[in-house]
C-alpha cells in the first residue's frame, strides 16, 4: 500500500497550474498549425479562439503565481 500523498501547498499548486497551462497552450498551437496545414480554415478559426482563451487564462495563472511567490518571499508574518 502506498503512502498517502502530501497535500500541495498553494505555491506548489500555482506552479503546477502554470506548467499545465503552458503545456495546454503548446498543444493547442500544434493543433492550430495542423488545422491550417490540412486546409481546415473554420476549424483553424475555432482552434485560434481557443488558443487565445488558453493564453489569457495562462496570463491569469502566471499573475496568481507571482502574487503567491511574493507572499512566500515576505514570510508568514506578512
């Protein structure tokens, strides 16, 4: 039987969210390139809109990570 997983700290979670968001954006950009290369303009437009949404979300996740890192750097008393 495996040991129970230690819960993530807010900083660990924020870092994971950014890493996952970056991976999603990379994959969606690949899909968009495939749609364009394969001659699917309507699908490419949809893929492009989704990529824009994913990129906006990643920006929010990065900002959240920045705030959490700043808070962690100030220490628990701040």
